[in-house]
C-alpha cells in the first residue's frame, strides 16, 4: 500500500513535492537537533533560536512582538520562553519607555556566552543531518529559493 509520502513523491507537481519535502524534513530534523543540543549543552532548540535572534538584533534586543515574528513562535510561547530565559539569566526584560504596554527582551552577557558555546553543536547538527545530503549547488538552490519565497511573501500586504 502506498503512503501519502509515496503519492506526493510520485504524483505531485514539483511545487507540491518541494513543499511536502520541506515539511517532512523540518518535522524529522527539528526533534533530532533539539535532542542533540539539549544533550550537549542543556539548551533547547527553542532557547537557542531566541538567543540567536536576540544576538543578531541591533543592541541585542527586540520588542517581544518582533521576537515572536522572528523566532516563529506564538505570542504566548515567546512570553513563556522569555520568562524561562530570564530565570536562567540569559535574557532580561526591559520596559519600553515609549509604550508602557510593551517590553524588550535583551540578551545578557551570559546568554551570549551560552549561545556561543552551543553554536558548534548546532552547526554540526545541521551539517550531519541536512547539509551533507546535498551537493554545494543544491544547497545554493534550496537556500536561494527559500529566501526568495520568504522575501516575496513578507512583502505582501496583510
């Protein structure tokens, strides 16, 4: 009996096959990367993602709403995760002086140190479970295509 994966792989147009492959690879690899990162560093992939976004932001700080959009987490999940990171001393919350209802998440020195310590594990996991399966040209095509979709969709109103 053919599975849904077999049907998509054999019968779908290239756009549907690419989309299905993206979803399947994401679903398969995120838990693996999360386990490896937690085992080696005690840090979850979600923590790493938030710290990485803060590290790359101007002044290493983002409004909570911006952090949620960048880290691809729900608003409530970002808030809970930020609370965990604050408790761990990796992030601080700062009130927004221009808007009393808003706050910033700010990467601490310890947060940056932990991010840097975890980076080799994260990058090795990407290489071991993703990059090594693709030739250099394929990696470029995948990266270019995905970033173009993101850029074009982000430019759409609403």
